[in-house]
C-alpha cells in the first residue's frame, strides 16, 4: 500500500508535465484505475470490519461514526475525485482541478507509519499549548500591523494603505522570511521591524519546544512497563533481589 500511494503521488506530479503526460497518458490512466479499485476495496472492507472495535460495534451508527474519523475522511477524499464525474456532470476545467486532489493520497501514508501516528498523538496531547502559541502569534501580528501602519502610512500610502495591507509585512517579518517586497523607510518603522524580527524568532521557537517536550514524553511512555495481571505501572528503577538472603537454610530457600 505504501508503494502504491507513492506511485500515485508520482503520477500526479508527472501528469503536470505536458510532454510526459502526452506520452504516458494510458499508462497513467491504468495506474489510476487500478489504484482506485484497490483503495476502494480497502475503504469498503475497513467500514465492514470496524464493528470489531467496541466503540464502533453498532452495525449502522458505528459504521457511520467510523466513516467520519480522520483517517477514513482522508481515505474517502483519496478516491472521491475519480467517482464524482460519473455521478455529477461537471465542467472539464473543474475536473482537471479536481483530479489534482488525488495528491491527498499521500496523506494515507500516515495510516502505515508509526512515526506519523506518534506525531498525531503528540499533536493531540499538546493541542492546547500549540493553540496558545498560535494565538500569541496572531495577537503580535495584529499589534505589529497596527503600529507599522501608523508609522509608515504617510511615507508609503500605497504599500501600507491599511492595517490588512500591513499584515502581509507583519507575517513575513515575524517568520523572518524577508521577501523585500514590502519594507519600512522611516526611522520608526525600521526600529519596529527590528523588534518584530526578534519577537518572531522567540514566538516561532515555542512550537519547536512544545513538540520536543511531546516527543520526550512519548518516548518515556513507550518505555513504561505495566503488570499484565493488575495493570499497575512497574518501576524499573526499583532494585530487585538477585537471590535469597545468605542466612536462610536450604529448606527456606
């Protein structure tokens, strides 16, 4: 399945090259057709056997809830562009755009990758901290845009025509990308840009630290050992006796 997914993504990329697409048109179509058949069978079988899980045990509502889980939504989007033209007649120009959504098949790799599943667990566990970092970034971006608009509007009325126009500068500056298409010319604007760059470095370091802490916690959880009988955590640092005390006789041993 991983090889098939990678093959599909490669085909989608190569199809955008006109010369290659014209030469291997039928080969690409056959690969797409075979892939959709395999992905469709897999999709139906997953829905059929999902009742083996206790949370999806109901034959109707359980399967419906299972269809709206993240991985099943990705699986559905991976095959949906192939079937839509047969169900709903659509414009050919829109069809070409829709077929590009086949690139979403690369997201199916997450189902077969332990590393991606680990990342998903970390993302779920640290979502509140990540949302806080994102909120802080948005707040700083709005404040920086407002201050830069006030500092540069008179000097550059076309570039900094409004606060929404200044938000593009704020985003590029906070990310320390610096495209150079929008930049301050006044002394106040330059000082503000320097401050925003420094603040941007600190803000973008927050998600890195959050993810690093999440990976450390995940590694520690994987190394924990639980008793198969009572389910209690076993402390591996507790010293264990290597043998009976020396003062016991053979019967007591």
